């Protein structure tokens, strides 16, 4: 095990979140932990989320590339610069005040901020609009406008996308995150700095028959479902535009 300053080891020992502690203990013992080990040994289907748990505790991690068991290059994590350790903070996954989540639900409703689907409140996770790794906390006072509620699926998507973003890896400009889809899905300029647009659509209950019909149409047209939907929408938009000109 590598030698670390006593203060750093005490800071690691103070981490109680189970997933973050699993990552920390493995790195202390082996020097790093791979995405393959996180998935196959510890059963974490979304390795970047486990790494993010550690970072959210204020512990810096560096992402590196190593060779996996199948000979392919895979990601791995090791401790970053110890001087970058952030001090006392409220961990987003273990210590949110119950009243704060209640306030979020009252203002934002019990819907995911990305896909807009309704969920039982216990399945919605509090998420920083601008990642903590970029902006830190908002201070002693938790401001509702700095947070959103996400379902587990959308939270994983956001986590993966943010960690691939060049702003995350480089300058970490708060302003760039504040205009991103993952922070303000109803009023954004880019997605992880790419000038693209995204729409999350979920069919449920009586709408499922419509979805099944679209699948059959796509198969008949030998098209990908998303491309078929975009083609159909384009026809409607073009027709409406022509009608307005007339």
C-alpha cells in the first residue's frame, strides 16, 4: 500500500458512504481500481457513478487507462493530487436534509427533471444542476435553483455524459455547465459542449400501443425507430411551415 499523509488517511476514514468506501479501500490496497473490477467484482453496473461518489466526498480521483482482462484498454481510477482534497461538505448521497427534498418536490413536482416522467419521491435523486466537481456546493444555504430531481436512469446518463465532457476534464467553467442540457433541459445551448438537441420520450400505460405501432412502421420501412420518428416529425414541421407561407 502506498504511503499517504496521516491527515489524508483520516479524511478517507471519515467517509461512510458504502460505495465510496469500497472504491477508496480498493485503491488503498491496490493503488487503483478499474471499471472492470467495479462491475465484475463489486457489481456496480455504472462504474463512473461509483467514482463520482468518491469525488462528491471531496476526495480527488484521477482517471487513467489500463489494459483489461480481455486485452482492451479500459478506464481505471487512482487518487489524484492530495492537495486538491476538499474539506468538510455535505455529501449529496447520504446527508440531504429531509425538508430540502420536500421543498424540491413541492417546487419541481415528483417528476424527473430530464425525462419528465412521474415517480414515487423515493425513486428520485437530488442532483446538482452544475456538477459538484465543477462548482462545489452553494454554501451553507441550499438553494433550490441549484438542484434538480432525477430518476436513477437519467442520473446515470448525466453522470456518464458529464465525465466525458472536455469542460469537466479541463477548464471546468461553471458558465459552460449552466447552459448545458444536463443542467437546464428546457433551455440549453449544448450537450456536453456539442451543439446538438435531445428529446426524452417515454410511452406508458395506454400509450404503449402507439409505441408498438411505431416499431412496426420502422421495421416495415427498414429504418431505425428514432430516425423514423424524426422523419415523421420533419414532414409535419415542413407541412406546417408551407401552410404558414400560403
